[in-house]
């Protein structure tokens, strides 16, 4: 028997296998797609920390793929989108069906199971643009042709598809919102692989069990951010804890981007899982594609990002991303846009980072008389 639960990302109630049990603090991430260079440092940091064992060669709990042609596993999203059929929005309310509301007969969740071959090409489509470049084309917004990097980990969903699909009840959600697989209970039925719309529960043949991103919980429990976050060269990521949707805190950087500014959006909210990884959409991509990925708020998010300098708090958080290993539970902005700072604090109120709202520009003399050298780069 399914239950009626509220999904704030869809602005309506929906069906789910279990009653609503929303944590008071939910593990959550912000990814700024516009700053990513697809260096895969996050991918390798995760691989070295968690999936370097025997039989884990194909297990990439973190990956960065190039849209529109990149997928890991192959076709992970387009196959499900095709199965779902028309996905319709009425303003910001989703009027289509979620994966929990039209599964096939006898199934808990609408989904599909990848074949072994689907896991063989983690970098397929990397840096491929949407269409061939034609003579005379030039860069404009949105780009023509275009491509964008999509950073993917387990979404630690509020309504996980993997949890609903597991017949062994080996998947559970902790009080901090982190979703884990009990390795003692798992029997390798792979229903979670089939039910996860993001395909981030991965089967390990060597052990006969499924595994997934664990949100680096040993670090998170000590107040530190995840491996993929702290190792990000482009400082595009922030990990923290989001408040309940109806009780957001303006001094919480995650809440501010997700609930107050609404610039950070979930990936494929129409799936119905209420994912807790939030993306600032790419500004160089057509509006229609962004809407398909991130919902109807994507256009406003793009416009807001272009004018981020008009909001001291917004630009402050964007500068704060990647500035400290510890989790910024709260933040504060001091001063004006030209001379101000954004300060991040631990849960106990200890300052962990202080970053300028505007990076200082230092112009050096072209000729250094002291060293008697001529500089090529002076700024």
C-alpha cells in the first residue's frame, strides 16, 4: 500500500511506498556547473577513497559527464525519460507522473536494469558538442553548438527509488538524511540498481552485493565536507545540511541558495525522489534543455547567476564554496561588494573561512627593475 507524501520540489503530494519521514537536517550538496572544467579530480578522489578494491573497477560513485551526449551508465536518463512519457508542468507544479506513480505491473518503481556493457564507457561523449560546428558560427549565449558538464553522485534522496525498490529492506536513510546499504542484509537482487533513476546504486559481482556513495559519513560526522567537495580544483562544490523545506534558515548557505534564492535546483525533479544534490544550471545551454534537467525554475536561476554581483550574500556563498575543509553551517557577509567578506562558521560558531566578495586585482609593472626582468603577464 502506497502512502501520500508531500514533495516540495513538485509542489504537490505524490505516492510513495513508505510514510513521509523528513529529517530535520538533510545532507545536501550544491554544484555550480558553470565553474566545472571536467578535470575529474573529484572522480579520482572518490575512486581512491572508496572504490579501489577488487571488483570495483566499474564503480564510479562520482563522475562528471558531458551533456548532451555523455551518460554513465549508458543512457541512464534518456531511457527512463522515454519510459515515463510526457512530463508536464503547470507553472512550478508538476502535473505528470513520477516513477512511483506509474510503475509496470508487479514493480514498486518504474525503472530499468543496465547491462554489463552499459558500465564499460564512463567517459563516453566527453567534450562532444550538441551538433557539428558550421562555417561562420561564433560564440554567443546560449552557445551554438553547446555542451555542459554535469557532476553526478548519489542524491541521497528524501524519497529514494533504491529504498522503495529493495525487497530485502537493506537500504535505509539515517537521521542526517544519508542513504546507506546494509551490506549484511543485501543479497544482491539488484532491485535498487533498477529502481534508482540516477543509477548510482551499483552491483559488485565480486561480493554479490550492491554499493553506493556513503556521503563520506566518517568525515561528515566530524563536521568535514566530502572527498569530492574538498578535492575540487574549481571550487564548484559545497556540502552541508539543508533545513526542512518549510523551515529554511537564511544564515544557512545551502538553504539560502536552494530555498531563498532558488538558484540551486534538483536534477530531474520530475522523477519524484526529491533529490538533495542541487545544481546551479549552466548559463550557456538552451532554456529547454535546462528545464528538462532542472525544472521550470532553471531560466530564472540562469538570469540570477548572471547578476550574482547584485546580491552580496549570493556572491559571498559562491566565493565561499571550496574555501574550507569543514562544513559551513552558517555564514555572514560584512562590508560592501568591493571591500566586503563572506565568513563561514562551524556548527559551534567557529570561523573557518573568510573570503573576499571581490577578488583583488594586482597590476605589476611590466619591467621589474629589481630583478631586471620583463613580465609577459602583469595581472
